[in-house]
C-alpha cells in the first residue's frame, strides 16, 4: 500500500493537516525540520516504517477498538509532522521529550498556526489562523492604510480625530454587516470551498 505523505504546497499541507488529521483526533504531534543533505524520501520511509503508519483504514479502525493509537506522517519540503491519536503506541514513549498537544500548542508553518479549540458546543474544532509575526505585520499594514500618519508614538494622525474614528468604526461595521448579510462571496449559500489537491 502506497502511503502519500508529501504535500507539494503549503496550502495542501495545511488543508490535509486540518481537515483530514486534526479533525479526526490526531492531536499529539512531533514537528521538525529534516537537515540539509539528508535524503527526504529515505527519512519519510524510515519514519513511516518505524511507527507502522502505512496501514489500511480498516486496520486503523481495529487498532482504535483495541485502545491503540493511530499515526499519520506529513511533510512539506523539509518540514515534517508526526501525528498520533490517543491510545497506546511506542511513539509516546520514544518521542515523549518533544511531543506536543495541538490543543495546547498549535503547529506553525509558513505564517499559519493550526490548532484545536473547544467550541461553544463543548467539542474540539480545528482552527487555522495567521501566526504571530505575520498577524502583527498585517495589523500594522492595515493600521497604516486606514490611519495614515499614525506610524509612530507621539505623532498625531488623521485617525486621532474623533469624527474620523467614528467614520472608521462605521466602515468596519458596514464591512462586518455586509459579510453577515451574505454580501461577501465566501458567505453566500451557494459558495463552496474548493479543495486544494496536491498532485
């Protein structure tokens, strides 16, 4: 059985991780970077064989019923992640020092932060967000666009005047209302999310 583990794009990696793995309880992970000079395919094969990852969905189902953990492996370029569900597996002993829980510490790659949070329904839901510095840079860009002249401390920009603040607030509110009313293409009932497929 061929186990497909290589994502050819960041978007494909994020989608596979979020939709196919984390959503299905693969919460425990070890992430890392394969050093320069190492054969990527050889590392893939080694990890997949070491942890018995390339098994059928029926074998995964049997393992789950027996209280055993299942695993997945995913790589984009040199960045890789090994994921496991809850249960018994040698992975937990072998990788104990570097293991993380995606519900507490998200996986970060190329400006994305992929995690898992409890929703209002009490269930765990995948979250894909912009990671730290990318989000901070975006906030600065938007602030500079909306509030010109307000780039440094102690400088008065147009956004410091009360009426302009109110106008900007109304712009943001109308954008939010437009999104809620279906004016945004991604919110229309007939709009569909397109899957990103790695070839």
